[in-house]
């Protein structure tokens, strides 16, 4: 490399010497690792096989093809090291990326060495990362439609939904401070009230509070039995939001029966709070939680749980259909002798 490609060698050495000590690429160690990678990918040292059909045409276009491959790839390794802002601790990661870059470039069987150089220049670290992400997404999408994965998803979905339900109810027990609104839907300045669910999930406690306090259930003067809630109203359906455009996305009301109060009207401080409260009320009423947050969290938790359960099956192809059940034996006249 130093003898036949002096310009590239000088540029590589100067560029490496200008880096901070922690980002300096160990040229000797990198060269040894690169030779190992090339030998592995090109199967140098393996016994030839009569059935082998793959070959690399570039080995027939130069008198010293391996040495020239090394000269091209050592420049690539230095470039990838720079793109990854690697340190000595990242040496293994850089080597795996470089191996992937060379492997993908050799898949198309480039004939002249210049074609190999061009392909490697296009396969930057960001391009390899994007390809890995795309392949991972495609594989996960395909696996998500496989029958075993679909059955596993159906099996664990109730547990995940129950986990989300517990979180929502815990949020209601913690309570929320709401801004007061008039019957016409107008905000009352500097007036607040607080509502929280009892630990046994049977009673809602509510009452006035100041801007910074979080009263306990005993300190809240009013209470409402969950059994008195007839329905949950949201947005423009709320009595205090009819005919108004402002804040209706954050509004929800508890329609009541069997009590003097017709409805308990609320305007949440943000979208997350209204999602948690409406989910919690629906859970208390035995109805399905319908917020976007629930769908998002369900997908995330299901994906994580399935990945955790499939860790032992990493790299094992998952069939679309289960294997056929073999036929019964002709008879059952067999036993195992324990002696």
C-alpha cells in the first residue's frame, strides 16, 4: 500500500495523525483485521469445491488482485472509522461495518477493481445503517404476519391491556388539577378544582383547590360513586362545550344518573391527561380504552414483549404455517425398559 499507492497512504497517515488521540485509528491492528476479513469473504485458505459456482471476476483482471483489494479496503476502513467517530473501544463495531460493506460490494461480482472502489464509496456508514434498518423492519413486518407470531400476539394482548389499564387507574388515583369553566364554557381565571379516584376504584373525590396544591381524598369535599356514571362524553358532545370551538379537544364530561348533578364537566390541561382520564373512566365502566395513547403503547409494549420472547429464536426462520403432524404409529406396543 505504501509502495504502490503513496498518495493515498500519505493522506491516510496525515489524516490519522491530525485526529484526537481517542479517535486515532490503529493502522497496524486495522490492517491485520482487514486481511482476516478479506480472507474470510473470499474464502482464501479454504479447500476448493467441485460444486462451487461462485467466483470473483476481479481476480482475473490484475496481477496482484488481493493486494489491490486490500489497498482499496484500507482506505474504506479509515473512511468508515471517521464517519463513525470511533474510538479504540469501537474497533469491533467498525470491523463489522467494514465487513458488511465489502460483502455487499462483492455480491454484484464487480469485474474491474475500479468498479469495486466505486461500490465501496457509495456504501457509506449511513447507507449501511439505513439498509440494516430497512431489512430489520421488513423482517419484523413479515414475521408479524406469520401464524405463530399472530397467535403469540393474541395470547399476550390481554396482559398488556391489563397493564395499561392499571397504569391509567393509578393515574386517576394520583389525581389531576383542572381549571374551572363556567356553564357556558368560559374559563374562570385563577379558579381550580381537583379530582382523584379512591384507592378501591369505587369513588371519585373532587373539590376546589388553589393553583399549586394537590389535596388528599379526605380534603376534597365532594364525592361521586363510580356506579352513578352513566356515560363518558368527549369533545363537542360535552354540555359545557356545545357551540364552542376553543379547548373542546381537551374536554370530557361524566354523564350521571341517580344524583342531583347531571354531569361533571372537565377540561384537561393537555392531551395526555385527557387520554389518561378518558381511558381510566372507560376502564371503570368496563368499556374499551380508545385513546391514541393506548393504541401507541399497546403496539410498543407488544413489540417489546414479542422481541423478548423470541430472543432464543434469533436467526431461526419462522414458518408461516406449523409443521404437519405425523400420522399415528401402526400400534402402541412399545415401552421403555428402565433397567
